[in-house]
């Protein structure tokens, strides 16, 4: 969770189980971005720890990401061309540890953004920590150990998780008891190898692995198949589940290694896209 006010964001994360408060202040422009970052820790970090946190922050903010090739591709494709008009300069962010991304991927399965947001907010409120710094209180994603001590029925009841509760409980226990690659380590693998690792996690299938995989993918499920069915072919598929593979292949064909970025831009701009194309792109 974040607090935002007039070009400043207060957020927080765990770095090697150390809670770090982060204040991000925009000092640049879209064309020449510059962000001032202030870190808040309970004790003075050692130089090597501080350097690791800085490197992690650059990675998580995608501050060194280059979207020039994606924008060039978008010039010849009507869909990303439209969303870039609204969201030029937007980068996809992530966390260095796998649990928050995997948890989010499970919460996004077979439901709407509104429903996913409700479950996510509940888990963060009930099981996440609160970072207090710079006059702000910021709630953050729970660590695996905070979830692992609760059983699936308890989690399901607390946050109305349904079938996802079992996956979330098992995921937390696996990550708490075993060493799993960080996002940075997954980046060093081939896309196929990284996806294979992710598919070994409880509750992570093809759709969820495409969301988490740092190499990108095109995550299509029963919700997003409607959106991209309308964008690609002008209508919702008659049989959503049967249409998933075809819609996925079409996205990968059109956008290749930039498929995830195209997906990310589209789902962040559905309201504007709906107005521009005069079609209803379902959000709820």
C-alpha cells in the first residue's frame, strides 16, 4: 500500500526481512525523469546493506528500464499506440522477493480487479506490517511467515478468499521453509527456465506464472480474454475458456517480448480505451 500526495509517494518494503520505509519525490519530467529517494530504517545500515537496498530500489522501480523499442513497436499497432498516448513514460514495477508477486497473481485468478483488490487489501490489513516513518503510516504485504502460521480455512474466512486460501497457505509455507530464487535470480535464467521454477509453486499456473515471470508473458484468463477478445476481434468470445489459448497466441504473435508491457499498459488504461474505441471493456 502507498500514500501519495503532490508528486511524493511514501511506501515500504522488506529487504532481507528488514523493514524499510521509502519516500519517493519526483524531481524530473516525463521526458527527463528524476526521482529523489529517502530511506528510513530503525538502525543505521552498514554500507554494503545500504548499497544493496539502493540497487534493489533501482530494480524494483525499473529505473534503468528502456522502453524505446516498445514505443517504436507501438507506432505500428493501433492498440498500444492508443494507450501510450495516455500513459507515456509509465514503467512496470516489481518487488525483489517473490511472495508479494505470487500472492497477487493468485488473487488475480479468475476474478475482477475490484474483487482482487478487496482480497489484497484485506490480507495486507490483517497480516501485513505497518511502517511508521516521516509522519506517515504505510501498510505493506505480509511476509510468508505471517501467513504460514494460519491454516487455509482461517484465511478463507478472514478475507473471503475461497479456493485461493489453500494455495496461499501452501505457498507461504513453501517459501518459508525452502529457498526460492529472487526475481533478480529468475532474470538470469531463460524465460522458459524461470517459468518452470514458478510453475512449481503452489497455486501458480500458466496465467499466474506469466504475471510473475520477470521475462514477461501474456497472462490471459476468463476476465482478460473478454478484454483482448474485443480488442483483437471486436467481440467477446462465446466460450471464454476455449478462447484463452487463441487470444494468448495472438498477443504473443503481435507483441513478442513486449507482450507483458502491452498487457500492462492496456489494463491500466481501460476507461480511456473504452471511450476512444466506443466499446465497453469490462473491469468488474
